[in-house]
C-alpha cells in the first residue's frame, strides 16, 4: 500500500492501557486493535483497550475457542455474552457490546476472509480506508477518523490522503487514543477531552450545545 511519506523512524508505539501484555496485543494483532476501538465508547479508554486482551484470555477457558474473527463470529451469542459479563466486565454494556463485537467479526469474515488487517492493506488511499471503516458495525464517522489517525501516527500506516481522511485527529494536538504513546500523553488526552466537554464541543471541536 502506498504512503504519503515514508517515516524516517517508526513512531512511538501505542501505550494506552497501562498493562504491557494488553498494549503488546494491540500492537501486534489487528483484530485486537479493531475491537479495542469498537469498545471505546461510554467507558474510559484504558477499560476499552484492555478488553481485547481480557477477551483473548477468556475465550479458550470459557468458550473453548481462540481469539480469532471466524471463531468469534460463529460462537453462540449467549456464550460470548457470558465472556463479556464475567467480572471485570469488558464494557459497561456487556450484552450490547458482545453483539456488536460478533457483528464486527462476521463482517470481517464475510468481506475480508477474517483478516482484520485487510481493512487497511486493501485500501488504495485514505478515502477508501475511511469507507472500509465506516462499513464496519459500530464504526461511525468520528471513530473511523480516529482509527485512521491511530494507524498513521502509531503504526506508520499512511495511505495517500490519510491526513485528510483523519481530519483534525491527524494534527499534533493530543486529542485521542491515536496520540497516546505514554502515560503523560494519556493525561494530556484526558485533559483535552475534559476541556471540550466543558466547552460543549465534540472530539472534533464542533459545538454540540
């Protein structure tokens, strides 16, 4: 896949959960990264992105299967819900997010042969990457743009036009999970979100009130 520019050095890796095994899984497993992004709503980022690691640990024990898109897609829904509900729950709304995670995995199986990374390796440019992400269950406009920024900033995946597709999340301000490479960066992102909320603005800086 072509890129805007080849970076001189690999960017600092994602470090969002405070748990190295969980962060390591996010860095090396595209499915984990997607599921973490999916879960990142209405709960703290650390809780969301540690979810894939916990899910990967629980699936063999509770469901007799591995952390794999096809396996999750074909799992009995009530079993997956039980995995999500086990304490600590993977989300504030475990039943709903279990269904959404399974829908995501089914989409990956149906459209990408179960290979999550094909969402970006098959994309010719930022616009097509954005469309691929928007087609995913649970990925709206903002989540899709943040994920594009996450790929570009933390993984050096930079198809032509990725910055335009990521919008404000491609800039240098610590706005989202895409900017978290240390505990200090996490604190900056939290502070920025708190400020936006106080100003009645969304993550893109647009007024919501």
